[in-house]
C-alpha cells in the first residue's frame, strides 16, 4: 500500500515538480542528474514523501529550468494540530 504525502504542501510541490519535469521532457533520472540529487529523492519528492529544503528546492528549479516561485507559489504552511 502506498504511503500518503506528509502534508498538502509536500503533495502540491511534488505535483508541480512532476508537471514541470514532464513538460521539460525529462525522466526522473535525468532530472536527478540535472539537479544533483539521487533519482529516488526525485521520486519521493514527487509523491510528497519528503520535506524538501530550500537548497534542494533551488536545485530542482535549476534542473527544471523554472523559477523556484513556480514550485511554491500560493502554498500555505501545514496547520497546527488542535
């Protein structure tokens, strides 16, 4: 059974990374090489299983040839538990 995303924000960033990667005609291994990360990390980010840090966000954006803002625009921090 697949693990759920760690947060809505992680899920949305993953969806945006996947969309940009597909638009660029890259597979996960090609993006990983361009971004300087391991391909399994790309997979985990795309599925919302990893909390991406600023440095990796910038690496992904550079590897995708997009402005980092495209990946985070409009995102909200996770809600605090009640």
